C-alpha cells in the first residue's frame, strides 16, 4: 500500500516539473530564436514480485540437507500443501506474479532545435539562422552562444544584442562598423562575412573610429561573424536570457587538466564538444521566431493537468485506505 502511495507521488512530482517546462515554453513563444524545452521522463527500475518463501530449490525450504528435486523426496505431496485460489506453496511449481512499477521521474530537460519560422524585418542588423548554428557573444561571464539575431549598432559602432553584449568575430573581437558607413551599405553574407563600402579602413585620430576610404562603390570585408555549431547536442546548455554555455564549465571554456601542457589541451578535448564553423546559413534582414507552438503547448498543458489530477486522486485513495486500515486494526486490538 505504501508503494502505491509513493508511486502516485512520483507521478505528481513529474507532472509538476513538466508543467514548469510547458509554462517556460509558453512564456517564450514570442522570443526571437528561442528553442523550446521537452521534459523527458524515465521509469524507475521495476521490482520483480515474488511470494514469501518461494524458492528455486526445494532443498532450501528451511530444511538442512541435500537439495530435493521432488515433493516425494521432501516427504510430502502437492495435495498435502495448502492451496488458496490457485496459489500453491509447491517449490517446484512457483507461480509467476509479475513486476511492480515504482513510478517515474524527469530524466532530462532536452532542447528541441527544430527550425523556427522566419520573419522578414528589413533591418540591416537582423540576422536569421537557417539550419544549425549559434552566434558568439561576449558577456561578463565569458563567451555565450545564442540563436537570437536581433542586433543593433550602439553609439560607438559596435554590434550588440538587446542586453548590450558584443557580437564576436572569428578572432574573438567585437565587430565595429566604420563611422562613415551608412547602415544600408552594410552587407552580411550567408557565411557571416560582414562587408562595407570602400577599399581601405583607416583609424580617425579625432573620433578614434575606423572610417572607410577609397572607392565607395566597391565592397570590402570588415570581419566574419563567429557563427558556430557543436557536433554533440549535449555540448551546450541553456543558461537563461536565451543564452547557451559550454557544458565543460560555466565559463564556457575547456576545463583545466592537471599535469597537462595547456598548449596541447585542446587536442585532448572531445572535438564534438567544441565550437566549430556552422553548417547553417545567415539571412540578413530577417529573424528566426520561436519554435514553440502555442496551440500544441496548451493541449499538452491540459493533458498534463489531467495526469496530475489522476495521480492526486490515487494518492488520496491510498491515504484513505491506510486510514481505514489503521483505524480497523486499532478497533480490533481494543
């Protein structure tokens, strides 16, 4: 009876956590580049149920001596053994009862990387990712990754996201647009190369800003966006604020290896857990919307609520049975 109480309770805990996941997905249905979470549950190991005093060999029925192979050798017969509703104490004909489930739990909160719908904005610094890939951003806690391509140019010309984190290039430096280049002339290619007009870049000593000079009818490369992916889907984990970090550590860097020369450390790391050039493409002037379906999540929420209520009723039923058992035993002893 206690097992049934615990099993139903684990179901309630599981559905409560799944409700939190669904609520998070619904809250981010309008978040650019958001990838919905999926609660993956796993069943506890089942328990094989056997009757008390069931043994594989008749010689271990509490009798010292050599193993017995038949009831006759044991000095009895099947008719001498009490049988109740088809169950017998015959050690050579042990009935099969089956397995008892012990409930389930949330094994993993997985990320669904399914492509989100694209929305055309026409803004120069809006970049949508089609396929696999992440943008690299410089944050106070180290390099973080995001699918949110809604960038803008700040007063100093740096490309940043809405939180003010700089978009990084392949060399790990922030991308800065020359002061004399209009936004309409900035072009981002599918593989992340940022080009601006002119033939040369020169540092203006007055403004301390780069300026484009030369033939302004031509385009010259400025930088290449650090656009990366991971070979292993478990290499990155959600941090919050639509950001991801490497699971190696919270700093987003490979963990130190004791007694190993740092120069050869990257060669010892699993390459699938390290960022590499993305296989996806960038589309300028568009944004990738969240891949959360509000209708689907609402249906899942209703279904989840019903499962929670069913487990809750099971808990109350078990509790009622325990109460009656305790009260009955108490009255009999009285």
